[in-house]
C-alpha cells in the first residue's frame, strides 16, 4: 500500500466503534495545531550536550547555531576550548577535529544515503517539527503529499506519512494526540538502512514554538549502529539575534573521506 493511501480503520472504545472519519478528523485537528508550531524564526543559538552512545560512548558540550533554511553549525567544546565543529549547508557537510588536525567534506545527499533532506528539513528534525522531505517552501498536506495513518496498537497516537513512493523511500512521523499534540518520533529508511529520531521533554513556550528538549537518534550503517542523544538548553536559547555562520577550515588540516567521520568522533 503506498504512502498516499489512507489507512485509518475503525476502532472501539467501551464496545462502541469509533468511525474512521472521526479518527481522520482528530488527526487533521492535531496536524493543524502542529503546523501552527512552525513559527517564523530566522536564527537561533542553543547550548547543547551531545552524547554519542554507539559505536563509542562520548559526552561533550557545545553550541548549536542555525540560520533558517541556510546553515547549521555545531561547535563542540571541552574545558572551554573548541575541539571540533560540524557545519551543514545546502550542498555539503564539513566537520573537523583539532586533536589530529583533520577534516571531512561530503555532500549532504551522500552522507544521508540519498534521503532527500534540505537544510531546513534537518533544522526541523533537530527542533522536533514536521517537514516535507526535500522541500522547504511546500508544507505537508493530507491527501496531497502525505496521509494520516492510525496505528491499531495505540488509540491515542497517529502517524503522518509523507509520500515518498516516487523515490522508493519510506518515512513517517508519530504523533501523540491531545489538546496539545506532540511529535513523538520520525522514522524511515535511507539507502535501505533504518533510522529513527525520538523526541522527549517537549516544551511549547519557546519563541520557535513547540520544540523538543531531548532528541535520541539511531541509524544503521553497513558496518555498525550509530546512536546518540542531543540535549538542548532551550531556556538559554537566543532567537533572532542575527547569528551568522561561517565555514572556515583551519590551516594545515588534512582531508579524509566521509567514512572516517565516526572515527573522528571517536578521537574527540
């Protein structure tokens, strides 16, 4: 069954059936609420804690800086000194680590195994917001480029599945229904390998609207499973202060290939 086909089935509560159309209406209302959470922020700077759990355990603090739909930069620090940084732009991901003076530069599409993500998509992913894969200006719309799905296992949750059938990929957003619906996770495949992004400690009162404080990420590669957690200090976030992101590779650093990115993290 394709992603664009509705699959909301009848369910029962106290022995009475809930019509599929009622589930559709509930999902549509929740969806509209979540879409309203996409406020018109332009830049943000957030203190973070990054915990890599696999293939090696690392815990490090840093700063996440983003300019909307343009660039993302994560600066990692130990004892007040920068030890590495990662910058995402529309056409590349560049990361360097200072201990061994190495850097890697790869296309965003290649490192995401062909998954059609824009910079804006990655920003939405980090903040815990809905997005249309491969699009910044086009919102998700039920029956147009996405469809609602009500999982039979949980009456309170529902899914939104972007239509990825043309690309031969799959992905879905899991949503907790309610007066204040919450995005629970984003799951899919890239290069036939599964990945998941799970959200917790969601807050609703930031300048950027509803955002997740804790993001757990997991992705499988041909050689291993990469998993980690990002904890955002949203109370100290600085929104729309005109943050600028520059991409500068320190002099004297030698390039390495993309497969060495995890090894770079291991050496931090």
